């Protein structure tokens, strides 16, 4: 593809700016919820979890629809729609007089945010299977760049100009990103690989059911689910956890998120491809899940704020797991089914994000009450570690199926670790 380098560059910029526009609001989220609900952090976590829930519920329903639409009409219109919706979402939050408008904005975002699945489909369109794991990792690195800059700006802007100011900045960034995409984003899915839209595939159950012709993908979908359960623990409670347990404010929170971003960039940009080349996709997935579980144990048991920083590099190695899983799954789907596959992965991921807040919100609130007999705010992080162990087990099932497939002379994508 003649515009391959430009396309990859645009995707990386898109992910970085998208992440930046999201990360910029994190340091002020607790104060925003306090303004709108008059609740303390340990109690307002329920609202924070509910915001995650509504976004994930809409993504669960609409991810396969958008995946099918991208297989029918191309990646470009779906990607640009998601970027424009993000700008509208942040603007609505910036002007929201009540918590209800914030929920409405997040509903809109949940329907239209296809940035990551569509970006991954674009990479699959223009990249041979043996290069995808490395590029999926670099996408994660681009996300880390935005995650460094976003919280830094959010903490500074929120402290200097008020709680709502970061949302206006985020809306402008997302809007400029959408405009940039409209000007330079090429279409990556050729007419010969497009297929008619189908409601049989454009629903969460149907989209995954369509993947049954690739048996190795079924345990991988289960692994994705439990990976996302673990992944969503930190976004769901990090701000509330460190505020409640260590008394951190917006500046401290932004510094910790910068540390997460730096480590994420280093891992995703420089280590994913290297580790995958040395170990293969399966062992890379195991390694990532093992470090993630160890990191969660350390975070959940931390007694001092500095311990959180000590565990961030360990936990960040968690990031090598999912690119390997995506690479294995992408290698099994044909060029006309990448949007379908990414939509299915999006649905499974969103289902986990729908269900996880239902558990972590009440768990954190209950175990964070000082007078509770079993006071232990880190309980949700232990839950995350357990989810990663289960994810590794399902990856093991997939590896066993892959090995039997190869021994049967059937070939197959991916590297048996």
C-alpha cells in the first residue's frame, strides 16, 4: 500500500491525541463528581463506576455494528465518526450542570467510540501477520504518550483554571484530531475485501458466533474477557483508591499517571516486539499476564504512596500480553473479516467493562469503610490478579488447540510458545 507509512503515522497520532484528551480529565474527575453529587471520594466511586458501565454497555451493543459497518463502508468513516463524537462528549461534560448530562455524554461516547478497534483493523489491513504484534504494541506506546501529556495538562489546567477547564481543552483536542483525520486519513479497506452489512453478525452474540469457524479463537475470546476484567480495575478505582488511602490530590494523581504513561511507552514501543520475537505469542501473553498479576498484588497490598510507584514498572509489563493475543487472533481471520473480528473483540471487552464496575464499585466502597470489620481497600486489585490467572489458563487452552492443529498438518497462524 503506497500510503502505508502515512496511514500508520496517522493512526499513532490519533491514538496519542485520543488518549491525551481522555487522560486530561482524570486528575479532576473526583472533584467534578464532588461538585455534581456532594459526595466524598470513597462514596462517589459508585458514580465513577456507573460512568464506566454506561460507556461499556453501549460499546458492547455497538462494537459489532461498527465493525460490520467498517467491513462494508470502510474504516475511514467509522474512525472519523468516533473522533467527532469524543469531541461532543467532552463539550457536554464541560457544560454539564447535573450528573445526568454527564451520563448522557458518556452514552453518546459509548455508541460512537470505535477508535481502538478500528485502528487495530486498519493495522491488520495494511500489515502482514508477522508484523502485527509489534505494531499493536506501538499503538499501545502511542496511547502511553497521550497518557503522559493528558494528566500533566489536566492536573495543571484543573488547578489553575477550575474543574471544567480540562474538558474544554479535551473537546478542542478531539475536534482537531477529527479534522486532521478528515484531511489526511486514507481508506485502507479495498473494495474487493468489503462485504454486505449483516445483522446476523452485527450483534454481540452473532459476531462471536460467526467466529466459530476458527475454533482456536473461542478460548482466546474468554482470555480477552478476563484480561479486560483485570484491565478495568485500575481505571475504575485508581483515582479513588489513591485519594482515599494516601490522600493524593490532582497533582499527585497526575504524576502517578505520568509514571504509568512513561512505563507503558517503554514497554509497548520497545519490549513487545522484542519479547514476542524471542518467546512467541503464547509465551509473551503468559509473561504479560504474570507481571500484571504480580503488579496488582503489590498495588493492593501497598501501605505507603511510594510503593505505588515501585509497582508501576512491574505492572506495566502487563502490556505485552494483549498485543500478542490480538496478533494470534488477527492471524486467524481473513482480510474481509478484520472489522468483524475487532468488533467481536470490542464486544467481549465491553462486556467485561460492563460487568467489572458492578463488582469493583460496591467492593471498594464496602471494604473502604473505616469501621468495616474487614477493611481492605486493595481487595479489587486482588480480584484483578485472579482474573489474569484465569486469562492465562484460557490462553493455555488455545495453545493446546494450536499445537494439535499443527500436529494434524493443518498449519495456522501465530507462533506456538
